[in-house]
C-alpha cells in the first residue's frame, strides 16, 4: 500500500503563527476546525481565500487543507494563514507559473513580512513616547 502524501507548511505574521496540513481530498479548507466559508470576520476570510482564488479551482478542489492558527490578532492570523496556504499550494504543485501568479498579485503571500512591534523602553508608556515633565 503506498504511503499517503501529507504536507505541513507554516506561515508567520507579527506574533501570529499558522500551520497548514495538506492532503488529498475534496476541497475542504478549515481554519481552527471552522470551514473557511463561514469564517468571521469577512475581511479575514477574503484575505485567506486570496491564494485559493488566484490558484484556480482545479488546483485546490482536490486537496483538503487544515489550518491551525494561534497568537496575534485576527488580521495577523489571517495573513499568517494566507501565507501558509499559498506556500502549501506551491510545494504541492511545484509550479513555477503559480509562483509568478502569486508574486505578481502580492509578494507577501510567498515571502514573509519581517516587521514586528518595536519593544517598549523604560521611561515611558511605549516604544518611543516618554513621560512628560513639568518644571512648575
């Protein structure tokens, strides 16, 4: 009996981490055990669906993609899941054409955005802001 092909790909954005598990199936895409069609908020759902729409139905309708996301806010999680899905499709298909389609649409689907929150320093409430002083 041949071994089942399973692919595990991760994506990161700020402090959010997504892990996508891809295997042969019927086109189910789930995020934290929720179907992507009913995932809320709508803007995050559309962000996650971008690589699937760019790839076309014939590519992902034969795959089941389970995404587990943790950390960060809802938009950081959506962008981490989006990167995991895009890289999973690229690794599964090994298609150079699909890579160029993703890169032309939005490069952050393939390559991560390295920006992070600047750490807080002493002497104030945030990274740059300092406590005010008065001499009167």
